[in-house]
C-alpha cells in the first residue's frame, strides 16, 4: 500500500503532466495539499509507478483522511476535500477566462476544447463516475435514439440525508446550484463542493451570462449557459435572441432551453439557463416532413420535421428575421386552443402552452427548432396529458426536458438490474421480474419467438428504444398519425 507522501507526489506529478501546473509549482502544490489533509511532514520519494488516475488518487487520499479522522465518511465531506485538493492546481477565474479568450481568437473550438479538457482534468467533470453509465443507440422510426441508464451520481447514505434534513432551510448562499456564486464555493451539507469549479464569461445580448460544463455530462461537451441574475426561467423573444447570439459565437455548439412551465420544463426552473454542447442528436438529423409558409415572415424557411414530438423548424441566414418569426410563433401558440386535439391554452388564468427551443448553425444558416409543449393535466392523466402515460412509467415517468426532447433518454438506475432480470426471464430462467414490467415483457415474448443468449441483449435494447419513442410520442401535442397531422396543419394555418 502506497503511503500518503507517495500518493500526494503522484497527484502533483499527474497535475504537471496534464499541464494544470508548471513543474516549478510542485512544492507549493504539495504543501497546500499537506495542509488540507492535516499532515506536517513529507518524505521525498518517487511517485507511484502504478498508473492511477487523478480520481483514483483522490479517492485513496480521501480514504486516508477518513481513517485518520480528518473528515467524516460522508459524501459531502469527501467531495469537499477532493474539490479543495484539485483547486490547488487551478488558476484563478480571471486567468482561465484570459486563456479561454486568447484561444478563442485562434478559433472558438480551441477555446472550448481547452476549457472542456480543464474541467475534466480538474475532476470537476466526474469522468470516473460517468464511465459507469450504460449508453447505447437504439433504432426507431425516427432514427437512432440515444439511451442512457444514469449510474453516475453517488447515492447518499442515511446519515447524509438526516443531516440535510436538519440543516436550516433559510441558507440562501448560493441561492441555487446554477448561481455564479458557486464558483470556488467550498460546499456544505446539502450543497455540493465547488472549490474546483470555474466558469467562463459569455455576454449575451448585453447581459452577463456564463458558460460551464455539467459535472455529469450526458453527451460530448454537455454545457450549461446561465444568467448571472438569479431569476426564473422564461421563454420569450429575448430567449431566441440569446440562443442565436450564442451559436453565432460558438457555431460548433447547439444550445437549447427547457420549457418554462412545470411538468414540461426541466428540473431547475428557478434560474434562467440553457444547455448546449458539441453533439448531434437524432432530432438534429430529423428530415423535413413538410414545408409551410409563415405569411408574416415569407423569407424564413419553415417546416415540420419527422419527429415524435411536435417540432417546427425555421431557418434563415440572418438572426433577426428568425428571432422575430420564433417570437411570432410563440405568441400564437401561447393562446392557441383546439378542443378536437385536446389542447387548451388556459385553465382559468393558468397558462398551459409554451415552447422548448433549440438553436444551431447549419450550412451557414441559423436554425431554430421550436418544440410545442402543453402541460395540461386531466383526470385520466394526472401527471400530464402530454407527458409519458402510465403504461410507460415503468421506464420513464419524469419530466421530458430538453435532452429527452432531442432524443436522448436519461433512464433511472434501477433499470440496470431490472433489465438483466428481464433478459434472464426471456431466456426462460426461473427469475421474478418487477410487476410493472410484466405487460412489456409479455409483449416482447409475443413479438420475438426466437430469443437466445446471442440476441437477447439486442432485443431488449431495441425494445427499450421503441418504448422511449412512445414516451416522446406521448409528449407530442400533435400526434404523428393522420388526425394529429391534420390538427398540426390547423395550427399552422393561423400563422
């Protein structure tokens, strides 16, 4: 077993190799870490020959601190120490911003490549945990959908949960997990450690906005773009202006926003933010199903794309006409009702209609996808009429936010074990499966008469993809059948 001096020396050497620090910073960095783990001396020696990664070295150093009663064996305490250790190797925010924009002058891709690598090397992006996720593609009528079973976020132990409950709820700093004030924040019980967190200033339309990467990336360069002001999310003309301004600055990235209403919105509606990245989703590849004209904006190319949700795609080489056309569609949709299609804009004064927008550059043109959303609840569907229906809750009953809208399923951890049980059951092993999966499994058996060890994984993966496509179809306000498309065209006739 390596001693603490070896572990620290190895970590410092890793930081030098990753160019987080210069070799002349080694003694300083070592001494800072010794202070954090409360050790007064150091034995000069070579770093470990074993190829331990930075996350593995951090975990081993943290275990040593627990064994010496320096910290308690609680998730938040361990993460605080690890973030503080990695902060030793990071430059101040102003210096990182300066390097980012120096590289931006060469090319926007060089700037984001630099910051993404830094976020991984500093262990802000949890690469080791993310590697646990199960990811694959599944063919569907709408293209290859991305399926992810999320195993990356560590489970909280009972003591951690108890302490979070006992914490004062009036602590209001930082106000939420997205606030700029998280940069460098040490953390506390119930609020994650952010000592090694850095953000990039990205002004949008005269406002202060910032770019960071998600600690638990779901796709390549999964980024979060957020307002400095802590204010609720809102989809309006300003949203379309900021989204198109962002892709003008970073044409290799897409950017999108969750909707601004409960049920159809994302998990954090309290802070205005978007998500972006360098990834091509199935929805991006979706082809035009049919084109139409917006009479008020004839110069804007408009179409409905072949996708399970209801998506209007508009294109133009200039931002301004696109912003105006998107706002026009939003205003029309906000007040639109169609009894035959079960779409009602309001219940009393409570609004139901909104949009999930996504922006990108394609072939030198700005492109906006406007996904029509409605969050009305009914007696038959109390979680939402245009929300995953009860018969698909066995795989997904959470909100369908931006990432799912684009064709990436983020499924719960329980499915890892449950899918293995289903595969064994399909191979006629005597094993029980969860009651909520029984109807699905019976339908798989009916459709596949030749299930064997060689093909059972592929069959289950494909069936999971089909089920996710159904989830998205449930969330579509205008269905993909003839009746639904007729209803869609009724709405388009109002434009």
